[in-house]
C-alpha cells in the first residue's frame, strides 16, 4: 500500500466504553427459539441413549426423568458456560452479550465505525431468571459456532467426495 493510500484511509476513532450485561427482551424467548433446533436434536439423541441404559420400565416416566436430567446436566451448564466464555472476551467477540455505554460523545453518524474499547464491565445480579437468560444466549452462541465449524468442515469433505468420484 502506498503512502498516499495510507494517508487517505480514515483511521477508526477509539472510544472508551463501559459494558453493561445485555438483557434480552421477552425473557429470552427469542433466544430459546433460535437455540431450539440444536437443543432438540441433542435432546433426542440424549433420550435415546438414556432409554438404552435406563432401568426404568414405563416409557413416559423414562422420558420425564431423561428430560429433567438433560436440562440439569446439559442444557443449563453448557449454555451458561458458553455465555460466560463469550462475554469474557468482549474484544474478540465484538461485545456480544453486552450493551455498550460510550464514555465519550459519539455522533450518530459515526457510532457504527467507532471502535469501542471496554474499560469496565458490569454484570447483572445472578438469580434464577438471569441464569435462564444466560443459558439461552449461550445456546445461541453454541449454534453459531456449530454453523461456522460445520461450514469450515464441509470444505475438506467436499474435496474428499469429489476425489472419490461423487458429483461427476
């Protein structure tokens, strides 16, 4: 890049910001709906494995116990853990899960081109509702990661399939 091109390129202004934990509307219902395909698929596999090793005989009781165990040891911990992981690195994940409160004046026309530098983070108080909200947000992050990893993983699968004659 030439010196003229560097001088013409506008540098992004860096603004100090305070991050406040975001609260999804409607109790996180939209997040649960977005996460439902992944949770349902894993739940189906879980219930099949649970019924295979379960000593309980009636199928409805087995499904109730298996569902409760699934929620307790898979859905809540993995969702909550994914939320904590993503929100622990606001610079890497572009403030996902946070509401940005700039500490300097930002014009409306430049608010999308400003680079926010997080100085402080404020998490909401932890209660049962907040745990469910965080788990919902975490499952959305897990599904996004699964989609991205799946897209990257499909590239070598495609070339492997073509090499063995599929698609010809």
